C-alpha cells in the first residue's frame, strides 16, 4: 500500500485485494494519510490489479466515502478492472461516487 499527493489530489493505492485479512491495516493507513494530507481536496483510490473484494472491502470503500464527504472532499476510484466493476455495480457504487475503468 502506498499514498502520494498529486497537486490537490491524494492518491491511495492499496496494492492488494480488499479482503478481511488486510482491511484493518489498510483502514488505519488510509485514515493516517487522510489526516497527513488534509489539504488535498480530492481523494483517488487506485484499484489497479484488485480482483477480489469481500464485504469488509466494500465497507472500507464506503467508510472512505463517508470520511471524505464529511470533510467536503471528493473521492473517486480509478483503474477498476472488470471483476472490481462487477462488485461495484452490485453495491451501486457508481450512484454515490465516480468510478473509472482501466
């Protein structure tokens, strides 16, 4: 997992599937990055290569959405592959945030 600012944007890159065994570590890391880079107005979650997302992964994304929205920031997901998009569409993510495919 990594994070880096790009101008007014904070890019978060999990680099691993969003499954139960990694969620707590990712959640803590993402929250730390949001606090550290508070000046960025947009948060981008780069999910390139993520193929598996379980219910805790869905909750992580919803939590990120709620955290950024509460602080008046925009969040979007980029580099979503076909498998990720199937899960995203099932949970109706496109109705609450921007998702861009690979």
